[in-house]
């Protein structure tokens, strides 16, 4: 069998990309190697760690277990797509404030999992915050601070939204 | 002013080495020093890069024309490679370079082996490598490599390797090293004891599993090569790559700005770096070679498993009369180098005891090579020793804390000198037990099958002192901002931020007036490997020295600028102040540095030597509370309180992170982590993050880090010692002791896996002793 | 490991899929692709290497609808585990299934993994998943787990294979008397969950009876008034782990005594393991500690532990008791 390539159209962080990929290309490799968006990390490549988490149509998923061809027409948000107008996303701010990382390698995945949670559930319980990152391993052991960041993010997120709403209203 | 002395030394083989003594004498920041930045919580300087995904790791380097590479590994634990043919792989479209035993240069590796060796000594040993246009093609090509093996008998564990007639893994047999230590007379000590402990305890093989795998991106330019490497030691990579490839050190540039974890496994240089460089040379293109998770699990280090026979004796009042331990540890197929596990060390120092004997034997096995893993040796020893101490306390009817305090010592008995901070451990006992509420009755749940218990464990750690050499430069720019430059690296511990704080403190600048540069052998002065919890204590003083000199020059310049005597001048918050003058008359540094432009103040600081009359160690104590479900064997850790002495705390934020991170790894080591090797095939069955179980967020209880924070004035002029490794040392024994307290079952083997706990509880139930 | 090359297609109708499956030279040559969370890991591990994948997600005739139909709770094969975990109908009518979904895998996987794929996922046995090791289930001569590292393996195996079924949902579905509706060349058929899963044997080295040309359409759970259920799962760690052992129990109380009792264990056999002996011990009895203990003992009576998995006997017994206690409380 030849190395047949398909053209897939993906909306990545709001931008349309046409990629020529083999069917076996994972979304993760397509992001990192074809689009050079290296913020999404590759660790296990087997769905075991969460470092590759992105939002697909708003839902957190492991990009190492998605075929790029299988994402035809879908919208994908990566860590590079967070934040507005040069401002950090509230979750990103919360991670810095809470010192929710050490080496930082799991961080993009953790942030994306929480972004997925807060988009669907703006006022999550502590348990929901914890559950949202059960699929994101952190070998440095920053978990307690990640939970703390999640809690702070809820507040910051609300504030940020209020500010945006005021702008829209104004 | 700094001193510099050089002395000629001639070895027995006639080789001449020059030893250098240098350093800047500085008076230590004592407990009363009015510090404005050091000691205050600060977020990380690289925070924005890390949360936005823009931090560039070795894995993230993307160069024009870059190839990707992968390694074919031995499927056999011990075999002779009789044939390897890469022709078909090389012919695959998209493949640009291959390398194997068939065509590799003759490069020595490990003690007695080669980069590509005809004898393969563990399942995972390197057989061939390929560079191609993408990772999928690499995998296709590796499947096309023809390799034929003649399997040899193998031994995967200590018992098999030491059995009579066991296959020799190296020429000299399977004993890699033997070390003994003795003081007093242990047999007499045991005879004098009223209670004794005598058990074999074992600890498992643990894998570091840094989330960023080992690997690098390599690009040649002429005869020079640049290596972006995920490493704890850019200068060691430089030296090794130069040596193996026959280059001069200056022809090799190593860069590491960010790294996705190392925990000891990246403190030495592994084969893939040189393989990548050779593939890049052959293909004429930049090559990225990052290990996959399997390679990461198999070939680049592990915490060696141990088997420890421990005998303890104590008199009725709790005084220890003897400590005798015989340790065997499997070091894997090769001595990989780096700091070896000194499992015996803790036994020699933790408790006052006149009669101590330790014997430590390293054993070759046909498994991946071991390498330092966060507090190597001490973690393993602490489980055994602190389990034994807990048992003695029970036998004596003594509080485990009281037994430990009874045997307290402020001296390093192995070196026969006092510790630089003789009361450090005592402070940890106090802080941890008070915060924990040690001795208070714990509440038991209503259901009789859920039982709670508490445990305590203590430790010494031989690291954290730091050593020379280590350098830093300070550059004061015309705009009044300082560049701090050093060749150290931030391995995720917060080094950047902590060192920048030291610089800002000494200069009298605000933190944001300082720009910190590290991680590039071409741009910064030498700094050693980030291991042994040493970076802060090694480089901190060098930075302080460089900054002190820069400040002196700045004040001299300011004296001329302001026409004031220098004695009246000081710098605070980035402003030059004249004693007695109002605050608002202060002069910005930029006014002075700008007026001397293009002349600049540029200084170097060197790490001086350590005192010779004290032993510098770090100490800690942890208390844990657990709940055990006697029906299901589920162990739930309810809370851990930690107190660690790391001298002065530079940045409480990152110290807290180090401690909770260490305890988190300790929980994994205590309960779930274990490499599993199939005895029949020698293949690792869980070379992945599915069945090698590191803790998840839900496994981690509240962890409280109680700051001890006593500056160690004898250690170095910052008064600070390392905190990287220690927090993992006492966690497993504290948990195991708490499990005993909860259900009365003693575990002598790690991890306390679900199966082990259920088995033990079931066995007890069969004996008719319900909880 | 990365995957070998394959072709990818998005068939327009279920009929196309069935035809393509029927025409495939072997079962592994052409595979339907749902979430891909199991299939892609098998391909990455070089355990299977299909020539062609057929996407199931964009065709008519297969869906992720959850509805009540004819007194049954019907879940489309493409229903994600997240939908099962959080959906209101499942939560109301079959909380044990919702709980099983919530305890399975991780949030990211649950967002992607489908019910159909979950039932058809292959064992996690580490010999099976290691391509260097031949094993019986993969077509080899023998099972290396029998004498090897078998701490995660089966207590009840009427098969050369001692792997355990990895699905949390399957265990609950058996306890709910669910049926699996499939369609192939010969048309549609509904299979009782207990018949859908079968121990692998020489003629069929697989864990289910799905025909080579068949596609799973949906799963139906009969709604029995007054029936309550519970699911308990023991793991090596608190989250993100397959079951070491699990227990799904259900019954309804009729005049204070238990009726329609189901006791099913996960993690103890190559298939979800229903214990009719335990059910018989409970049927017609009033709930209580003694009868639960007797039933739990009966459930494990024929267990044949291997060298390293004896702990599962004790664990399974107590999980049955815990699950029965919870059903009683519900
Ligand atoms: C890290 C990890 C952890 C996990 N933990 C758990 C756990 O704790 N508990 C648990 O129960 N599961 C667990 N799983 C398994 C997971 O739930 C399954 O992988 C998932 O449900 C499979 O669904 P899918 O849609 O992704 O299937 P796919 O991978 O797409 O398909 C699986 C198989 O089913 C076939 N198939 C799929 N749908 C149909 C259909 N409708 N008709 C015919 N054939 C079909 C495919 O061809 C393939 O052979 C875990 C998986 C991973 C990777
Ligand atoms: S238990 Fe089954 S899957 Fe595992 S090795 Fe044996 S035959 Fe293969
Ligand atoms: S890289 Fe995708 S889950 Fe680990
Ligand atoms: S911060 Fe290093 S793995 Fe999470």
C-alpha cells in the first residue's frame, strides 16, 4: 500500500488549515510537526497521560488517539489558542499564581482539560475540578497546586467574563 | 575580592592535574539579615512561557530540514547480535541515514562496551537507529532492519544473578561493586540488646518516567555541533559529546532552556545523544531523536531494586546498640555512571549508635541500567531502617517519635565531625509533629472495616551542600538592568527564579530589574550538573559573589557620579540612596550606569570551597495518616505533613512545590510504582504509563509543608541548602508505618500494592484475627 | 510505536460497512472505527494492522441516541461514555451503568470512547499487548500468562486464555439483562449480553460472538420496576485504572425478599462473570449480612487462582458484599 495522503481541513485555534496527511497521522503529530504548534506535548502516545490534550469541538480529548483525517471539518483548540488580546487565559494566570507546575511539560494538557471543564461548567465543585484532571498525569507532582489553580481560575474566569460582557454591552 | 590559587598534582600514572581553589569570601546572610526579596514567595520567571506552550523543550525544536530518528532495541535480555542488515531500511523513501553495529564508529560506552555492541545485555539495548522525514517513516524503516540474535542465558534479578553458575553478564562476573563500613562491634551490640529486629526488606525497581522523554535535537555547522538536549547537565553533555566524537569542547554547544523532568535520569549522557549526532552528520540534516515511552522505560535509568537484611538492637530504654545491614542492589546491565546509590549511607548517620556495620553489593542483572533517582539509596534505606525503628518502638512500647529522639545525634558519625546544622533534624521533628498533632488520638470511622493510623519517618540526605566549581557573571547595562548569566540549568525546580532572587537581593535591585540567562554552554560560564540537590547551594553563592562585586563597582561609580563618599551609599529597590538623605532623593541605577556607557560593570563570581570541619547534610521528617479498608485492601492517604531543613528558604513558593512534588512521588513509590519483568523472556511488561502506575491527582491527599528555614551559616554565604531530593525519602516508610498503626500488619516489601495489602489482610483473617 | 500504513474511508451507509466487512479477507484486515481509543492503541502497539478503517461516525443508521423505547432504555452504539456518565435517562434508570462509565478510563477518553467500542475492546493482558511476545489469543501456541506475571488475570477461565475482560460497562450490562442489537449481512439480531460475551476457544480466539460482517447498533436495558443496582470497582489507584475486580449486583424487593437477583463480577474471567450460584443463594431471601456473605462465598466457590492473583478471591468476595449492601440501601 502506498503512502496515500488525504487533504483534511481543520480549524485550529480559529484558523483554517488544509493539511495533506497520511491516514495514520495522529492529530498530535499533525499539530506538532505539520503546523509546528509544539505547545501540545507528546509523552506516551497511547492515551495514558493527558499531555496531548486539546479541545475538539469544545471537548477535551487526547490528540494522540485521534487520526487527523478523522477530524475533518472539526474545530480544534490548542494551548496556543487560549487567551484574548494578548492577555493570558484566566486558567493560565491561575497556574502561574498557584505555582501549578514545575517542569511544565504536563501543563498545556492540564490547562486544556480545565478549559474544557470551565467552558461546560462555569462553577464546578472541587470534585469536578479534580475529576477533570484525573486523565492528566503530572510526574513532578504539582497536583495539589493544579487543584488550587482550578479553584482560582473559576473566580478569574468569572471576572474576565464580566469584563468582556461590560465591553460588549458598552 | 575573589581569590584564585592553583596547585599541581601528579597522579601515580604520571598524569598531571591542576587543582584550583577560588572563591569570594562573603559574610553569610545571617538570621537577622534584612532581606527584601530572598525569603518572599515569588512565582516563576518562566511562568508565562510554560502556561502558554511557548517554552521550548528539546522536543519542540523545529529546524529547517529537520529529520526525526528512532532506535531499534534488543528484544532479548542477553544475546549476541550475529547479523544486522540495514539495507532495506536505508532504501526506504524518506530515510536519510541509518546506523548500526555494521557501520558505526568504534566508540566506547559504559565500562566495557561500545555504542553499538555485539553483546546485548538487556531487552532494550540499542541495536540500530534510523533518521527519516517523519516519525511514521522511522517506524517503517526500523521494521525493515534485519537483526539476528543468538540468545544467551540471562539473569533478571539479584538472586538469579548471584546463583552459582549464573551467566556472567560482564567478564568479571556479576558483582559490580562491594563496599563495607564498620564502627564498633555489632555482634556485641546485638548481644547487649533487650529487643531486636531482624528482617529482609525489599524495594522495587522504579522508573523515573519524566514526562518529556530523554532526547535531543542536533544540528551540525561545519565541524561544530549544536545539541538541544533534555538534560540536567549541559556541560557534561558537551564534554561527553566532544569526547565520544573526537571534538574539542568548544566545538560542541549544548542548549537546554526547559526540560520536562529528569529526577536524576538525565544527569548523565546516554547513547542516543551521540547516535543523533552521528545520524545528523551522515544525513547532513538536523536530527531530532526523542525516545518513545518504551525506550524511556527500558534504557535510560531506574531506581535499582534492593534486598536489605537489617538487624537492629536496642536496650529497654530505647538506646540503639547495633545497626547491621547487608544490602544487595541490582544495578542493571551496565554501570551507567552518575552518582551511585549509596544505600548504606543513611544507616551510618541517622541515629546515634556506636556499633554499625553496613555492606553494600551492586549486582549486574540483564535489565536496563540503574541511575540516580531522586535521593538514590536514601529512599530505599529509609524504608527499611524506618520500618525497623517503628517495629522496635512497638516492641518497647515506646512512642516512635520518642524512640527516634532518644537516639538523636547532631554529629555525622561516619565522618566523625558535627553537622553544619546539628539541630536541623530536631527542628524538623518538632515542626512536623506539632503541625501534625502527633500523639493526639485519631478519630476512627464508624464502620469497623475502615481503620485509620498514623506513621512517622525521618531522614538525613548526603546532598544539598553544593560544591565548587560553579560560576556566574553579572552585567549591569546602561539602562540600569542587570543580566545574570550562568551555565546552570533549570530542571523544573525553580532554579531560575531562586537564583535571580539571590542576584536581585545582593544587588539591591527589584526582581524585575534582573534578567536571568542559563542553559547554554556557549553563552554562560561553567556550572555543574543539577543533581544532588546542589544547584541552589552551588550557584547561589557564585551569583551572590558576582553581584556583590558588581554592587561594589556600582557604588564606586555612584560615589563619583553623586560626589558622595561611597560609605554613605547603598542600593535598595534599584535606587541608589545616600544615607541620611530623604527617600525621594534616591538616584535610579540607570542614571549612574547610563553615564558611564559604553563602559559597563561586568563581574564574575566563583563558588568557594566548603568548610572542612563540618558535615553539610539536609534533614527531614514526615508524618502520615492513612485509612485502610480491611475488606477491599484499599489504602487511602489522608494527609502528610512534611518538615525539611534546607537551610535558608530562598523562595517559599518553589520550596513548597518541591516538597509536595517529592511527597507525591513518594506516595507512588509506597503504593503503586513497580517495573514488572517477565521471568521467562526478560521483557519488561509495563514499559508504559498504563501499567506502570504513577499517582494521579486523586491519589494525593492534603500535603502540608511546614517551613523550617534556619539559615545554615556554616554551609555557604547564602545559608541555603538543597531541597530537590529529600521530600521523597521518608514518605514510603511514614505511610507503611501508618498502615501498621491502622491494621497491625507490617509490610517488609514495597510497594504496598493492592494485591499485597489484600493478601496480607486475607491471611490475617484466615488466622482468625479480624481487624 | 507508530502505526503501519492503512487506508481510511467514510462510508455513507451502514450497508456499505457491512458489505465491506463481509468482503474482508480477515477480521483484522478491515476494521470499523468508532472513537478509536482501543483500536488505535492496538495498531500503535503493532498488535493488529488493518489495511483499511471504516469510520462509523458519519453514516446514517448508527447513532448516539439514548431513549426509552418499549419499556427499555436503548443506547445507540456511538453513545460516548461521557454521555452515559452524565445523561439524565441513564442516571435515572440505570445509575450503576452511569457509575461504571464514570469510573472508566479518563475524562478525555470518555469524551471519545463509545459504548459499542467499549464492549468490543480487547484485553489489557500485558502479554497480549506486547508485540514481542507471542500469545495464544494472538494466534500463538500457548498462554505465557498462565505461568508468568498473572496478578491481573482470571480466576475463572474456561479457555486457554486467562485474560480478563476490561470493560466496566459490560459487567453492569450483564447484571441488567441487557441485549445487544447487531446487524450483518443476514439482517438484525438481538443477543442477550450473557450470550454476546463468550470465553475464547480454539475456534474463536475472541471474547464475543459478533459476526465478522456485523456491526453493533445499540444496547437495550429492560426497565424492571423496583429493580435497583450497584457497581463497585477496585483499582490499583484512585482513578484512571482498569478494574482489578469489580462487582455489579441488582435485585428488586418483593414483599421484603430479593427477586430477579443478578451478581456479576468483572476482572475475574475473560468475560463478565455471572454467578448463578450467588444469585440462587439470594433469591427469595431477605437482604442481610449472613446471606450476603453466603452469596459472596458461592460466587467465588469455583475460583481457580493462578500464582499471583489469589488476592482477587478475597477482594471479589468483599466487593460482592459491598455492592449488595449498596443495592439494599438504594
Ligand atoms: C488509557 C485507557 C484507559 C481505559 N480505561 C478503561 C476503563 O477503566 N474501563 C473501561 O471499561 N474501559 C476503559 N478503556 C477502554 C475504553 O473505554 C475503550 O477503548 C472504548 O470504550 C472503546 O470505544 P471506541 O469507540 O474508542 O472504540 P474503537 O477503538 O473505535 O473500537 C474498538 C473495537 O470495536 C470495533 N467497533 C467499534 N464500534 C463498533 C460497532 N458499533 N460495531 C462493530 N464494531 C465496532 C472496532 O473496529 C474495534 O475493533 C480505557 C482505554 C484507554 C485507552
Ligand atoms: S491471558 Fe490470554 S491474552 Fe494474555 S497471554 Fe494468555 S492467551 Fe494471551
Ligand atoms: S501523549 Fe496522548 S495521552 Fe499521553
Ligand atoms: S509539571 Fe512536570 S509533569 Fe507536571
